[in-house]
């Protein structure tokens, strides 16, 4: 991977999937992960939407996946649940193969090794379906080792099914990020990954820690374990885009470009979720593409979208990033 080139990540998987399955995603305790079992074609087509609109990488539909969740809500046993996680990764491979075939048949080329398949490794709280992924409240009573051990089953399944990168994403608390970074550096020294936090404002993680302290802590762990070659960046996702610039500046604002830490950014659209009225404020949202140049100047090496961002948003981001990469 060319460290100078900015890469385009896909958008909100559950959001784009509604085009194929309707509004049956929100509110489900398995969220979009249910469709890995019930409608795999929709999963493949959602990946394809992003690839056809310029994504350099697609995240597997494993954010909300857990053995416990599949056992409870799909009545699978443990082995069947792990097998479904592996199958989910293979759905991303199928989409990639279809995209590459279409591209070659059209006489177009794709950079060698791309698109990348990235395993979505969401936070511990996501499988609880109690909102704790947006508070990190479990960090107050759950030991770091237990959090890391819980993640291991999904990580192993995704790696066995072959992914290029692990996205440790939407992490609301510093202890979880540190535990996973330690585990990956010590037990998976050849695996590429990034760590992306969920923040409640322009300074603070959802659980309350300072973003800059958490980000630098992760960076220090990676350096101490000599894992920089496999570390793609530190970042934020599932946040309001108006917070991103300040968050990036807290880490890289006083650094020249060659000293900046690599950052990963994929915020929400800017809409606000109301439990009674659903998503609100779309008419006030600034297109994410308008922020991209500023974020790239602050060290963002991977840029995409999260909730309420569609394939069309990724196409707009791709256009700006193509111009940025031409200047490098």
C-alpha cells in the first residue's frame, strides 16, 4: 500500500443495504448481520454498490456479529455461528470477484491488490444491543483481558476466511482500544489493522477519555511492539463530521506532513438520530466530500463514510481524493 496515497473506504453498510432490503435493518438486535444468513445476495450487492462507486476497500458485514448473537437470535450453535462469520467474509470476496470481472470486461484496470477486503471488528458493546457501544459503560466493570478474549473468536474467523486488514472500529473507550492493540501486536504480528474511535464531541471519546490521549496511547503501543509496518492508522468513525477536523488537529495540528500520524476518518452524514422520530436533519447536512481535502491535509490516509452515507456519497468522496492523489 502506498502510504502517500489516500484511500477511499466504503460508506454505511446498513444504510446502503436498505436499498436492497427496505427499512428492516434498524431496530433488529442483529442489525444488518441478520442478512448474512437470510439474504446473502443483498449483502453481495451492497458491497458491489460501493465498489462500483469508487471504494478502494469494503468492510465485511461483521460489525454486529457475535457467536452469542447468532445463537440467541438465529438459533445456531457455536460452530454454525463461527461458520456464518466465515461465510460473511466470503460474501465480500464474491463481490470483489464480480467487480473485478466487470472491470476487466469493460477494458478498465484496477491497482494491483485492490480492492481490499477489511474485516469490520465492532466494539464489545455492539452485540449487547443496549446502546453501550455509544457509552463504553462496560469499560467500568469488564477487565481489558476479557474484552480482548471476547473479540478473539470473530477475529480468528475473519482471518481464517482471508481478509487484508482488520478495522477495529467504533471503539467507545480507551481500555478496549488498548486491549485490542496489545493483542494484535503480540498475537497477530503479521496482520494489518487500524483503530477507530467513537467520539461524543470534538475532544472526547464516548466513554469520556480525551481522544488525543487515547490515540497517542494506541500509537505508543504499536511503536513499542515494532508494529508500525502493519498499522494503517488511528481514527474516528460514527461521529458527526463537524467534530472531525478538531479531533484530527488534536493529534496532527502542530505537525508537518512528514511527521503526521496516519489517520482514518469515516463519519456519519451529519444527521441526528431520535429514538421516536428516526433520523433527522438531512436537509442541513454538508456533503462529506466538502471536508475531504481538509482532512487529508491533517493526515487522513483512509476516508469514507459511516451511518447514513450511501454509495453516491462515496462516489463524491472518490472524486475529491482522485484529485488529491494526482498532486502527490
